[in-house]
C-alpha cells in the first residue's frame, strides 16, 4: 500500500482518538447551531411591604451576558440588578442601601419578562423590592407563616412571587462537525530538473480546504492538478504549461510560499506536481520541501449533511 496513504490514515485515527484541538477553516455547508432561551431553575419568595428579596447572582467572567428572568408577583414590585459586593455590604449595613448603584430598574411590576445586560467581570445580584408602604397596607394575611433561618415568621400582608430563570443555550444542531488540519503529504528531496508528482490527495467533502507549502532555494512551480492530468505529465513533462493553463491551485516562481485551495468530492483524486521554474540551473547539494495538509472531519462527522 502507498506509504503516504498509510501515514494519512494513521494521523486521522490519532486525531479522532486523542481529540486534538481544532483549527480548521469553517465549512459553509455545515448547519449552524441554533440558540434560544431555555428555562433552568426557579424560586419563590414571599414579601411583606417594603421587603427585599435577594435573587440569583449572575457571573459572566470575561464575556458580557444577558439576564433573562420571568417575574410573576401578586403585588407590585421593583426589579433591579445590584453589584453583588455592594448589595452584600448593604445587607450587613442597611444604612449603605442608598449608595447601591442599581441597574436595569423596572418599577410597578406584577408580571414581566425581565432582561438586563450584565457587564463582564462584575458579578451582579437580582433584587426584588415590594413597593407597598407598610404604614398604609391593611393586615390581609396575618395567619400566613414561613420558616426563615429556623424560626417561624408571620406575614402581615404576604406578596407571593415566582421567579423563573433562563439561560441562553443551543437547541438545534448542537454538535456540528469538527475539523482538524491533517497531513496529506510532506516530502523533502534533492533538487533535480525532473518533474515531481505526488498522488493520493482526495477531498472527503465539498469545499474541503487544502493548504500547500513549498520551501526551495530556487524558484519553483507548484500546483495541485487532477490525477489524470498528472499521469499525462509523467509521460510528457514538456506539456506542463498547457496542463496548468486555467488552473487555480498553483503558484509560479516561488521559493517559500503557502497557499490554499478547495476541492469538491466530484473533483476526484488530485496530485501535487513540483518542478524547477524555467529549467533553471540546479544548485548542488540543495533540497526542496513540499507539504500538503487538509481540513478533515475528526468529530461529530455523522452530523455532516453529506454523511
């Protein structure tokens, strides 16, 4: 079997098993993931007039994010976000409450989907405040009780609130194909006037990217052509110019260069051809190097529409 083909299959197997980091160019034909708000945990709270409720702390690390919460309250509440450090300090020292820098303040809420943009790197706490004035509120629910910190609390006029939290997450096409640059060939050889041809290049999907590199002390022509054209060049190397006419995947008169091409499955087997430019003089004891790598699917390949 062709040793280049064996090497290529071995590299692909290693990439799949070891889960190598992915750096391939994106593929237009792959389906994009769809994201939407998904319900996560919920909580309930019971407030007397002027009471506060401390909700969830939102942390978004280095990336900013959105708060998305459903609020359903019996009586009107104010919903707002407070810097977590400021809010914690105000809970320990109530006289600091006027200094809390609230954001995204929504007043007179009974039922709403509450949203707020949270800056990166600064934890924010969801806060709800019962808007009723305790001095003007009639005693409507004195018999209602709740367990707080191991003690029984009786509410004068309970306001029952339900809070539903959401997160932004993938809901469709959540495991797209993943790609890795895999070596197709890498050859270092003594410079010669003879045309070099390397077979075994084949696209596994439409639009598959291939990257070609060449390093030579003298100008060279390097191209990827259909395998049938390469066979003809083996027999008649002098037909190189006509064989390369109209080809897109090639570079002429290059010493050190890298370029990319894409191929479809229907293009069939391809070959790399390399030759000194214009029959130039061959320097003694010098070598040239050619390399081709391709973006191959290494994970979630069955989600690829072509599979």
